[in-house]
C-alpha cells in the first residue's frame, strides 16, 4: 500500500494548528445494508505540519473557485481551555467518546484506534473545543470491521448542531457553517487549520473518488462550525 508523502515540521512554525492533508490508507467496504450504497471508506489518518503562511498558488486557486458564502453569524464568546469528553451530532446519530491525538516523529497525526468504530480523536496540541481557535476533530469513516463514526459526516447541512461535552462540565454547542470537499492536491491548510479570532470547530474525514493507483482518496471532507452557545458549569 503506497504511503502518502507529508511535509515535515519546521522549527519556524509557531503553532501546531497549521497542518495539511489529513488522511491516508484506505480500504473498500460494502455498506449497502446501511442504506447508503457501496462506498469507499477511509481507514486511518496522517496529518503533518503545513506552511503557516499558506501556499500562495493554492490560496489563489481556492479563492478563484470558491462559491460565495453567506456571512457567518458571530460566534459565542470563547470558553476556557477544557478537554473534550464526548461528541454528539443528533442529525447523523453520532454519539462517541474522545481520545487525544498526538503527532508522531514525522509530524503525522496518529489516528484514533482502528479497533473502535465509535471513537473520535481530538488533536490536543491545538485548541480545545470551545476555546479560541480552530479545534481539530478527526474520525474514521470505517475500520477493518465495518462503517465507523464519521460515515455520514458529509451529509451535514448548514445550521445542524454539534454538541461537545467537556471535562469542566460544560457542553459546547457548535452550529455548522459549511461542509466542503477539498482535493488533497490543493488542500487549503491555512483556511482549515489556521488560527481564528473566535471559537471554531473542524470535523475531518475522507471523501471524493478513490484513486486505485495511489491507494488513497482524492479528497477530504471538512465540516466548518462555530461555537453558538454552551450550558452547564
């Protein structure tokens, strides 16, 4: 199985929030029984540091092809740092615990456990969900045993709610702003992983066509969301 190449960490990178092309290693899994037809699903992740300034050509291409978006509503005031414990997305029947994720020695994000189809990973080197910045959450769409937690992530719509329970007793509610698919060849790392002035969330999995020669998906699905409210504590 071919391994995807990733840029290596650079000492000048000030924040681990800037990362690029977050998925590799795939397999085919029939999911007709789930009512969504046969689907090529992602088996694990590899996330590496990107250029915090962004690639000018990539940014220009993305800006030129982007569909005009409705202005986003203002996010709620950020919360103090607190680790996430559970992710709930009622629209797609997600109710899953978190596991913290770290970078390996090559700068790739270690994936959530492959033997657990109902677990999501949070990159603990970045913002916690609800804290100022873009919190990064990754999940499998399948494992070797079957469909997994982010199987239906791409079906979310603007306005859908994402709830994240935190260790401090609060539940942060995010509202989806957009669900977008990006080519891995032109992945807008600065837009997806760059710092933000308010509390935002990125949910990431794989999507698009499966490239048999590269043994990888050609695209990534990214859900952009902002902190709308919180309760508790």
